[in-house]
């Protein structure tokens, strides 16, 4: 290339010239071997230390290292684990897969099966790679250059003779046979697991198992009757289903989300303000959001507590009005159809899999909690356009990362390159070569891994924008995007960047000299440069995979979460809700973990013949992580949205792609070091893999997807169905938009701040809290005694006067800051507990078998500071479902229930109260609208003792927890 080189003052080339040379060859380094040994020493050493620390602290910190032992019910409880230092190894090694499915769910069991499959694959490949390839490459390499090459260079096929290239062809066939065998074996096992999953009691009792979802419904068929007519066209049975059309809730989900965020913001403000109740700081202030400033006269700062409480009141009033008028809104383009028998629903789904009556799509319904409701009404054209835009954004993000990824490839993966353009750093590098070798072995993989931690969040949001209708399909698409991003940027860009730049420079130089660009590429030996670049970068991937062993141990010890909890408790003011969430089991990120495992497997397969030492390193990683992830899934992690093992097909497809991509790499090697005959022997392998994929798809997918196909017996096809009003109401409620039924969260405050909060609002409004009547404040708390702080003024078993205030704040004592007290409440269960206990709204039974509360009159927790409880009282929030036969049905979808002859109102719609002005969060509390006092019948858990005697039809808890 015609380029002017500006010499340095010492006569050497300039930093710019050195940089351009480094771009062409970023991986030539004299101490890469030292970096590998340093990486092995540091990863192995720290991994052993962290594993010993985990074994030492695990028995003493079960809240952190075994939360599921405490929170899971009897059926889903993990096996008991002893207090010994290494007692955790026994259940990990002895728990069988059948027990895992019952304990942790099918998604987690298949994840562990996939990890074991990768371990077994790379153990087998290591025997061939290290036992055959390494000796052959060492003995068949060029004798004249062997003494001048590093150990890692001689283990590669870069210097082998032509005849030795046949070993690459043989290994390609052997590797493919091994991978295909394990994939087929596990595909068959997954199909068997799915069949047992269909027979499980949880699936048999679930509503979604017998329900179909219909999307893209035309305008003329958007009614319950219209949905039934659509299913009649593909129904091979005589059973009559029940149908429910989707309804337009418009801005209700946004209002509920805004309400939840405002509640959390108020909790945060109160936690900081009341952190030291005896020394209150000045009242907190805040700026009004921009969208609401036009409603204010001054536009300056306002009292934060007053503003947030008033905003919560306005949002609750708007939510109540929208919910009450939902039956007046128009129907949408989706609906649900349910049968009494699972066989009928799956037979219809199987028949409709390739049919689209009137342009609709009929498929098996997911769990109600798995739906992304805002994407269900999208049309086909709208969803197609969103997917196209999403593809563009993903492509832009992938391309933009090429430049920083190249800088990492040039400098972080080889610090000597940085010394060439930075003389001061070169001096330090020469003075401490072993120290910087260790830094190189750690820094580059660590920076790469840290950057990729943010990618799942970005892709998850893009997938929602692309129109995914379920959370599990969103996670599978996140997995697809992550895997494509990693493979493109790290294998195609990171590993081949130097070879690509060499040819770019050759083309530019040829253009400057008016030469043929294609001839310049040919003269540069394109294939040889690519192979050389791959062989030179292979030590980096060895160090990278060695560091993954350390990352797996860090995951086991949970250093990041422990540090964050310690930092928050020490230097911040966490809210009671945050403290409760810290004690809950952590949701498992399937998309991220699957992506990393697939990515490591792809790297190892691609470099299996280029650097065979990568195979035992990968086998070691999967072998250790099988044990660690098994413990984490048994005792720490939960599945937030159970898909029933539907991740398997996405994982299988990418393993097939990785194997085919490795065949392309081997074909490149034999093209450079062998003959075209060798290349022709490798060419059939990718096509055989595609045929294997088609075979597995046709053989197993129908059994994995459907409980039965269309081969119903006459008795099953003609089985009668009961189309009861109650069953139809259940379908409408449980597959109705959660914005119609989701409970509104109550702001939580710590019990130590309850007395200060009472004084705070009394001082502001001069209200009376003695329960004797008079002026009530807009914040109502139970009266407390002056001599016993934290104790209610009323004796246990008695109630405050009927005119006493309800409780808009949930006061949580210190000993109740634990997830076990709140695991059955929807606001906590939906986020953290669904994987342990299932979702009660998806069960066909009227009442869940899981207790609603961790408290019971005979519980050992009765020794807590809360007042003694009447033996006839059940410690749980009042819910309309406490009434016999009550279903959580929106008033637009069910008839009104009347008041019984005696006792409280059991339900008359969304709110049991005729006049709801008393139930608003911040209004003045009023007495119940009945003449005679109502006996004390309900207590509230999680709060600070009894709430008081109230008519459930007008209670604050009825308003928040009723739906």
C-alpha cells in the first residue's frame, strides 16, 4: 500500500503505522502461552476458593443459598440437605430426573438434561481430539519450524503435511456422528418427558391445557358465538366448547402500571424520610412530572408525600371507573375456547394446525400468566411490520458492535499490541511480563462478558415491540438474537477480523496502483489467511472457556446479589417491599444461560480440530456447571413462566447449526492443507444434518406438542360436554385481561415508622386517631397505645368502633420482612413464586391446595410480637373467593350476587360496595353503610396486627384484594 510513514523521534515507525499493522495481524504474541497458564491458574484457584466458601457459609445462610427449602410447598419442596460442609453434594448427585420434574418443573429439568448432553458430547470429542488429533498434528508438522513455534501453534493443523489433512475429514464425520447420536437420544427423551408432563396432575387440572387461543378474528366474528362458529369448522368431536372474546381495556394496563410505580415511589420516599423516626429530616420534595406541570400554577417543587398520595388516589378512581365500564367497550380480534376434556382441545388444535378458518390462527392456549396482552390484538400486517423493524434494529446493533469488538480483539486480547502504539505502557509491559500476562488472561474475557450482560435486556424489549404474544416465545426469540449476535461478532468478526483487514488493505493497495482487486485477493491466499487467523486466535478461546469455570462458581456463590443487598442495607434506605423481595427465590434466566451454553458449545465445535485442547476445557466447564446449576435450580432459582420444555426445539436447532458451521471450518482447513477430494468428502455433512433435523421434527414434534392427535376413539369423540354458566364464567375471568382483576398494591411502611407516620399526618391535618369520631385524616392507621409502641390500642380479639378508619398503608413488622408471609399474594407470587406453587388462576379446582398464608393459629410463628389471635380466625387477607362458590369474575361478565340473610356481602361485582367513595386510598374514612355492627370476621396478614372490624363490602382490603 502506498502509505507515507511518519517516523518517530527514535527512528521507528509511528504509532499510526503500528496501529495499521496491528489491525492486519492482532494476535501475534510471544507470551500467549503464559496468558493461558495464568488463566488456568487464576480460574482454577479462585473457583476452588469460592466453592469452599460456598460450602462453608451455605449451612449458615439458608435464606440466601436455599430459599426454596423454606418457601416451597410440600409437593414442590427440594430434597432435604444436611448441615455438613459438603452435604449439598449428596442431593445433587442422587436426585433423579423424575424427581426433578416434580420439584423444579420441566423447563429446568430439560435445561439440566441439555447441560449433561453437552458434557457427554465434549467428553467423547475430547477422547478423539486429544488422543488422535494432537499427537497427529505434533508428529506430522513441519520439522524445520517445530523448534521455533509455541506449543499451542504446533497443536494446530497450521503446519501439517498434506496427507495428514485426511485426519480432519475423519474427525469431521466422527464428530458429527457423536453429536447426532446425543441429539437424537435426548430428543427422544424430551418427547417421553413431555408425555409424562401431559399426564401430570398439574397439567390435568389446568385450564390452559383444555383451552385454545384464536387470533386474527375478523370483525364479523368478534363475539362469543362467532368464536364458536370458527372452531366448528375444525372440530372433529361432538363436544360443545365455551368461548370468550377479548375485550378492549384501552388505557387500563398503563394506569395500573403507573399506579404500581407510584406506590413504589411513595414507599421509597417514606423509607428514606422515616429511616430514623426519632430524627425526621425536612419534608421531602419533588418536581412534578413534565406531563402534569400544566395542571400546576407555580410549576416548582411540591411536597413528595402529598403529591404521591394524591396521585395514587386519582389513579385508583380512574381504574375503578374504567373497570366498571369495561362491558361497554368493543371486542378485539382474539378469543379463547375451552373444552371439558383435554383430548377434545388438543384434537381441535392438531386439526387446525395447517388451517386458518376465515384467516384466523388457532393454537393451544398458553398459561394466562404467560400472555403478553398488549400484543394479542395486533393484526397480521402489524405484527409482520413490527418483526421487520425489529430485524432492522437487531442488525444495526450487531453491526455497530463490530468496531469496539475489533478494538478488544486487537488490544485487550493481546496487550503487547497496545504497547506498540503506547510506548509508556510498553515499558511497564517489559518490566512485568508475567503480571501483564495474567491481566491479559483475565481482562479481555471479563470485559467481553460484562458488556454482554446488558444485551438480554435490549433484545427482550425489542422482542416485545416485535409483537410476541407470550413471554416464553419472547424468551426463545431473545435466545435466537443473543446466539446470532454472539456467533457473528465473536466468531466471524472477532476471530477473522485480522484476515479480513489484510484483504481489505490488499484491495485498497491494488486500487491505488490501478491493479485488479480480485487478483490481489487471490495472490493473498484468502483461505490460508483465514485459517491462519483462526489458529492464532485459538489460545484466546482456551482462556475464555477457562474463565467460564470461574464465572460458574461466582454464580453459585451469588457474589453480585450478596454485595448489592449488603450495600443497600448499609448505605441506602430499602423499602419493606424490597426487603421482602430479597428473600424470595430468584427467577432463572433461561435465555441467557441457554445462549451462553450454546455459544461455548459452538466455539468448542468450531475449534475442535484447530485447537483440540479446547475440547477437554469445555467438557470440564459443562461437568462442573451441571452440578452447580442443579443445586441452584433445586434450592435457589425458580421458573417464572413455565413453558413445559418448549425451549428444546430452539436449542436443538442451534446445536445442529453449530455442528454444520464446524463442518465449514473443517472444509476450510482441508482446502488449505489438503485437496479438493477431501473437501468433497466433507460437503455432504451439512446436508445430512438438515435431513436429520427434518427426521426428528416429523418423528417427535407432534407427540411433544399435542396430548393426542386426531385419532380419537368414538367414545372420546362423542363424549358429551357440560356447558355450564359457571364454567363459562371461569374461562372469561381466568383468560380475561389481568388489568380487570389484578389487585392494586398497598404502600408498605416499616412498623418502626408507624408511630412517626401517625404523628406526621396528625400534625398536618390535626386529625383524631382515637377512633371516637370527629375529624379523620386522609391517612388512616390503627390507634396505638402510648406505653407500648407498635401495639394497637384495641385488645386482641376486639374490634375498633364501626366508624374507625381502614388501613391504606400496610405496616410490616421486622419479623415479617420475609417472602414466606407474602408468597400467596398476587403482587409477590406473580413475580417470584409462580414457579414453586403454580398459578391458582390456572387450576380447574375452586380452591388452591396451597395455604393462603404462612400464618395459622397453630403456627410456630405465633410467638411473634403480633397480638394473640382468636382461634376461630384464619390469618389471611379477606378475598371475595372466601365466599363459597365465588369466582373472580368481572361484573361485565357475571351476574350480581345478593347479600345473604346474615353476614357480610359475599360479592356483587368488581366491588362489593354500592358506594365506593369510602374505599378510596386517601379519602376520609367513613363507617360501614349498615345499621348494626358487624362481628369481627377478618384479619389481615403482613400488617401490624388486626385491621379492625369492617363490613367486607366497604373495606379497603376488599377494594385492593378482592380482584
